[in-house]
C-alpha cells in the first residue's frame, strides 16, 4: 500500500490523506483530528457521568426466546412502516447481514437471527432495509451514473444509522412500536412495561468487538482504528508494534483488556483486504445521521409523526434531500445543501446526551 501512495498522491499533505481521500473526497488528517478529538472528549465525559449512576438497568429479559419467524415478522413490518418496499426487494438469511442492489427496482436485504438475542435481527433488518430504501429511491435520471459513481459510504451509512439509532432508539418511536412488538411475540414480554423495556434497550456497555458496540461507544472503536492507520502511514510505526498499540488504546479509551489478537487487532476483515482509510466513514455515518435529524426536527414533529402511524413525512424528506441523488452529488454538498452547514459533530453529541439524560 505504501508503494502505491506516491503514484496516487496529488496535492495531499500527508500519505494517509491520500488514502482518506479515496473514500471521502477532501477528507484530511487535519480535519479528522479535530472532529475525532471533539467526539472522543464528548463520549468520555458522558460515559463518566453514566458510570457515576449506580442503577444498572436489568436487560436479562432481552435474551428471552423470540422465534426467527416472530423476529422477521416484526422487523419487516417496522421496516415497511418506515418505507421499505417489498415489491422492490426481499429478505433472506445469511451469516453476516448485507444489502445487495441490482437497480432501484431490486434492492434485497439479508439478516441473521438468534432466538435469544432478538435485538440483533431487529436492528440489523432496520439497518439493511434503509440501505435498500436508499437504492430504491435514487432518481432514475441518475441510472447512467450509478455504476460509475457509487454512493458515498458515509452517506449510505448515515441513512441506515438514522433508522437504527436516531429512530429505533428514540423514546417516541419505541413507545409506539413496543405494543406492536409485544403483540407479535406474546406472551414473551407481557410482564415487561415500556419503561423497563426502554431502559434495557438503551443500555450502554463497552465491548471488545466493534460490530457489537452500542451507539455511544461505537465511534471510539473507529477512532482507535483511525489512530492506528495514521500511525502506520504518517508515523511509520513498525507492524510488529501494532498489537501492543491496539491493546493500549482499548485499555485507555474503553477500559478493556484485550485477551488475544483474534478479539483484538485481527477482528476486522478490512486491513487484510487493503482498504486503509475506510474506517472513518463508519463514524461519519453516525455524525451525518445526527445532523440530518437535527435539521429535520426543525420542520417535522417526530413524536406526532410516530403517534400518527404515518411515517411518510420522514421518508419524503430523506428522499428529497438525500436519496434521490445517489452518488451523483458529492457527500459534502449533500450534507450542506440539506442542513445548511458543513459537518458539525456537536449535533451527534447533543443527540446522545439527550438520549441518555434520563437513563437510570
């Protein structure tokens, strides 16, 4: 990879900037350092505040058996309420969930079910369904550029994370959806009131595995990977020193001891495949989603929309301001045109602080 950088480099200031620019045009170490410092400090402050709370929600009931059929029935119904068009897609089983789109009339999703962890499939289906929603709603006038200009990873992820985090973890949405879930899985959660369910649903806890992280701690996993990639390409850290560097950062940022490289530095497929500079896009998906939400709430009353049962105003806003362009418009321009300003991490910090302000 280091041998290719001089061939790709144009006017980028650092070697790692070259790699970042391949996935998010214009993204630099200078910009990312500022964004990630703000995010990291905000997460650390909130986690310290939450750790001072002695009351830990009981979430044992979330491991009660919910059949695969029940999980799929509820999650697909919720996905359709949020706009996913089953006439232009379908749901199938897989080991690792993904969405595959042939065109805007065929965007298929997959999921993995665990009968003692229904959250995985519910959140996974809602996440992948919006990847499909995005593809289903690209304006047909951009069909000719679809294969040449794929949709930005950060923009694509922002839309899935919008449903998975901004919607599915909001109290207003959960309050409306919980009775629907209870009815489908009855009598599994008949003895659990909404407040008990929501507190458990929102529980945050550090984990060694990135893909199992909750929304509050997830960006820290990305920041660790970013700092290691930066060390590799800008600071020429020796490869043999990377496992120790990884372990040190997990202890510092998440308070976790890494037992082995399999659950540590070797857990992701990305570096084996070569896409260095890709990880920050995952974090940007969270940040973009929060900024889109902050703008939407200026004109849309989410609580009233959810209570009405007609979620189409949220669907239509995203179709107009984000989805229709596909990859034809630069992601920074999509964000600025939709929200009126460039990326501002404070919106995400405000969201997570609001989410956990009444956490008990």
